[in-house]
């Protein structure tokens, strides 16, 4: 469990460093993502993206356990 948490932390750290590059990728605009835009307020709820990321992480962890 400690190794997995350290790996997740390292991935988040690297993603933070690469954020300017990652912003240009059209990731996060999937069907099911909700964007509420009103004057002065912008709310983004990435439901479709969260489901996709959850499936990918689950498959990776399942493969690592084998």
C-alpha cells in the first residue's frame, strides 16, 4: 500500500510539473462532463472523465496484481 501511495504521489507531482503541456491536450471534454457557465461563475464537473480515469486506474492496478 505504501508503494502504491508513493507512486500515485509521484504521478500527481509529475502531472503538476507538466500541467502547461497537459492543458493543451483535449482531455477532459468527454460526453457526460458538465460545464455550467454563468456571468462571473464557471463550474466544471468532469463526470465522464472521472469514470474513464477510474476504469484506466482499475485496469492498471488489476494488471499489477497479476
